[in-house]
C-alpha cells in the first residue's frame, strides 16, 4: 500500500527532527504552497515523490541548502532549476532587477556572470528589451542557465567582456563575486555554493574593478551600469566608479534590509570620444 502525503511528512519529520521543515520540503519538491501537504495529507504519495524526498532529506541532513536539495529556487515570478554549479538566487538580487527595469527600458541588456540565469530571465520576461545576453566563465553554470532561460536569453561563454566583442548595450547588470577570501561564510554557503561565483581577490573588489574598467567597451553613451556589491564595501565600489572619470550619476541604493547593496551609474564616454 503506497504512503500517503501525511505519512511521508511524518517520516521526514522523524528523520529531520522538524515537522515544519518536512512539510516545506514536500511542498518545495512539488512546487506547491506550504499548506499543500497539510491540505492533501490523505492523498497517496507517488513513489517518485517519496524517493526524491528521501534524497533531499539526506542532503539537508548533510547541511545542504534546501534549494539544492529540491533542485529549484524561487526568484521574483520565476521558479528556477538550481544545483551546486550555480549560486542560489537571493531576494536582495530581486531589487537589482527592479532597479534595472526602472532605469533602462529598451535596447540590449547584458547580465555578466549570469549563473542560473535568474537576472537575465527576469529582465527578458518583465522588460521590453530587444535583446538580453547572459555571460559566464563557467560552462557548468551556463548548462544550468540553459535549462532556465530557453530562447529568451542568449548565453555566451567567457570571462566578463571577452564574449561581447562587437556588442553595444544600453545596460550592463551584474551580481559578481564580491566576497573576500578572508571573509567568514556560513557553512551552508562555504561548503556548497561555487567559490568562483562568490570569492574575489583584492579584498573582494577584483571582479567589480574589472567590470567598472571594462563596461565602457560595451556600453552605449548614457548606458546604465548596475552592480550588486557587498554592503560592507559599497562605498569602495562607488568610489571606484566615480574615480574612473567615465561615469556620472553614481548612486548607492539599499536592499530590502536597508543595507547599501547596489551601485548604479551612467556611462558618459571616454576622453577620447570628445
């Protein structure tokens, strides 16, 4: 006799030591509201669900983030496939999408270091851009992104601006690696998420520095540069942009918790353009 959803939740709760977490796990595996396992407790649990739940529970027990255990993560209106090859999209990054949508409405938009494709796909589905391109140095990350973005986003492999020769863009957006090698990280991040997408040299500033320096090779005059940065180093990132001499209207914007998280600026051209 097959297990019911209620029995499955009971077994998972006994293993994980948390009934609420067990319900959330089943709901996440089915991409259903959190109340679904309670409302459907008497229904049969398909064998595939029981097997997936057991595997996910083992991963959670080993310290894995829930998103990796269930293989998906929510981002704005999207449900994205994720695994250990890409960062788990954070709610803070949803604000970055809002900022780009409000500051740039047309043209070509480029998402540098696209990872799961979360930013690029959100912009492609919510904006009215002629073209959205996502780049990443990791072929593993691009393989994950390809399962999410379909044909809505053009994916290119390479480091930062290398795959963008001949492209001009109205906006460049990025959530680059910005954690210093010396920074302490929670074990669920340190032990599971890809270091190449998290860590940067130069005290966490190397990737940001490279993007600020290289963006003018791609941006149209008046184009938007929008970066997510470490809240502890937002002022350093803003100073980097302002001291470059090719940007104006530099702003530091806050995330959902009121922390300095985003740096925005407009490219005005180089001295050679005048």
